[in-house]
């Protein structure tokens, strides 16, 4: 078993102050193309794998029967900000199913943006389940559930919806999942190795190898994500800004606790990243570095610079320090 790799460091003044270690795996049709850290490390992919969880939504025929649009498919993969562009669309989606916010099982969540929180406060309203960053994923679960005629508690591990998701997840990773945890949205999250997650991302990038039904599902989800990056995350978020910068060459998805996944269709490549200490700032920096290494985004692109060399200011706005790739990782990537 390999150790985790030194990936990103934070500097203050002339001294390194913090170090983020982790694992990076790049996979393609030939297998594991490159890796730093432990390819066998078992992790929870968290929200990075939502596009894999959404495969049964399309494969089953549920998406077609419900007439889902590419916007709704993007939302099924989303960890969104809880802004109106997200909540209004999820609410309309549920209404089209004859359902409402109370049918969700994800729980309420405060919107990310201060202005959205203030708007709720001023209206005398509390955050509801529509504001949950996973409400689009759960709307997808409900759409699949209606097609399967399952009972209302679709997040239970033995529910037909979760059984279908587990099967797709294991087939895409090429592994039997060693177990599951409960995600922040109360749904099961199946564990896998770093290599398995990268293989799944690479398979999503090569839909022609997956058979007709799954290939169509993978292609539709990846295209929807790239077409609607703001629905996948939101304003100011790394997922959205890096996808915009990639100009249709990458579907990129974050997950909690320092996980990041990228699907690169024109290269047939998948990238999986896990930061050992769970820091999102480090997973964003590492993903930006890998995308530059692979030639997907230019090193001087503002979306890259804002993550890979993220400034750490004082409260007066003075430049106190910043992030940078660890020298060993930078050298390995040719940065």
C-alpha cells in the first residue's frame, strides 16, 4: 500500500504553513495512466459520483417517460448553491411528477449565498428541502422511484432505487463495494477504491464502450453537465468555473471531504482526487493542476489561477500568503 502524496501546500510569508496530502488517479482505456498516492485507498466518493448514481434514471427509461430535459439531468448530478435558478427548477420538476417538496428525503439546508439567505429571512421563510444542495439528485431518485413503483422512502438501502444505483456503481467501478455510509443528504454513499472511482470516470468518458443503454445514459449526463455548469454547482464555484474554462472538454464534479472527479470525453480519461484531510481548497487546487497537466485548460486561465495559486488575504485585504502545488507534485505534472 502506497502512502498519500504531498499535493498542495499553503504558504504565509516566506514559510510553508500547511500541507495537504492525498491521492490522485488518472485512468483511460488502457487502465491506470498515472497516479500519486494510493490507488487502493478506500474512500467515500460523496457527491463526486452523482452522475454515476444518475445512470439508472436514464437506463431504466424513467427519464424518457418523464420527459426530462438536459437541465433536469444536470440538476440530477448537482451539488447546487440553493439559489433560485436551482430551487425553482427542482420545484417545477417535482410538480411535473405530481409531487412536492415534502416528498424529498434530503432535509433542509441554508442556501450558500448570503443574498439568498437574506431573501428568505426578509420573506419570513425558512430554508426547505428544495435548498438542499442535493435536491436535484433526489428529484432524480423520485423520478426513478415513480417508474419502479417503489415506496416513499427511496433512501433506504434495500429500496429498489438504491439497489439499482449500487449495481450501476459497482459495474462502473469494476468493484464490489466494501460498504456504504450515509451522505449528508441521508442517501447511501457506496465506498470504492481510488482506482475504481477513476475507472468509473474514464468509463463515463467512453460511452461507446458501455453498451447502448448505459452509453446513452453516460453521454446524456456528461453532456448535460457541460451544457449547464451553473446548474451543477453555481456562481463562483470551482465545478462551474472550471467547466466553463474547459469549453466542453470536461465534466467536473466536487464531493465533500476533499473529493473531486473529472470526466474528459475527448480524451477518454477520468480523474479522481481525494485529499486526506478533507480540505476542499486543496482538492480544487489539485484538480486545476491536473487539468493543466492534461492540456484541458491553460495554466493562465483565471479559473485555474484562482484555485491553483489561491491567495490567502488578511482581513484588510493584504496578501498574507497563498496556495501552491507542492514542488514534488508540480514537477511530476510538469508545471
